C-alpha cells in the first residue's frame, strides 16, 4: 500500500505545481513520499496497530497522515483494494484543463517552469488554450485519455517535423490509432560516400561520386549509418 499512496502523493505534487501552490505544501508531500518509499513495513499495518498516531510518529504531518488514513479506510470498503483520497479527486477536477494544457506544451519540449515564465512575459497567451483543452476533455472523457491522444499526435507530427495544436487532436481523433511515427531510415556511408549491399556477392560496395561501384575493403566498423530524412 505504501507505493500506491506514494504514487498518489506524487501526482498531487505535480498538480499542485501546475496550480501554483505554495512550496511549503508541496514539500510536505515530498517529505511524506520519501518516508513512504523508505518504509519497510506496510503503512496499513502501522495504522492498524497504532492508528493515526502511528503514522504521525513516522514524521508525516497531520494533514497527510489523515489522507493516508482515508486511503486505508476506503481501500477496506472496496473489493479492488484501491483506496481514495477526496482532496486528490477534487484537485484532479480543479486542475484538469491546466493539466491538459501543461501536457500539450510538455509534448513540445516546454517544461512547466518555462511555460509559466513565458505566460508571465505574455509570450504565450494561456487563455488561448483553455477553450480547446476543455473541448478535448469533453471529447476524450478523461484527462489521461486526452493526454494519451496528445502524445500520439505529438509522436506522429514531430517525426515528420510538422507543427501541431490541441485542435489537431480533434481533427485526427478518429484516426488516432492509425497515426504512426515516421520510420527512421538509416543508410550506410563510407567517408561520406553512400554504400550498397550486394546479396548476390554478399559484399559491400561504395558508390563513388562518379557513380562507380567500388568494392569495400575496410572493416565493417568503419561503416557510418546516417539517418536519412
């Protein structure tokens, strides 16, 4: 159970960073994650033996200890054994649009910090992306499905050096599963001259600048494989 709760706390940290919460609150979660990750005993056993005090004695703050208690109690009521934390569910809902927008820019190589800095400088008009992100959420049904769709479009577009927007996901929605990254083709060269392999003679040849096929007599380790756009 330690890893399940730790994973949720890590997700909370990510969402709080997106929302722009205080460093103090975020650090409290980071401290809890560290304790849970290093804990050799299942936290539910500690709770069953010593209650909330047992969790607090680990060095976890009261608010996070209560969230762990909530997860343990709700897990006992569900057949799947998966617990819930109401604040986490609420936070996911509150940050859903921002989460999608942040992920979109992440797919373009822009970190959260860079996104915030660009937004402050008005290099990125954040509100411009709110409406399409909301539409994408309505279309996909969940943040995770929306983010997965963005990833598929990003891989497809980036491999072809194409620009893309959140709206591109709408346009490609019905063919998302068919979108594949462009295949990376590598071809052999020797001293910047292209090479060909002869299946008949089972030998490599170097094509000279005049177009003549010259028998390759060097070591195969000298062959340079280059990506061909």
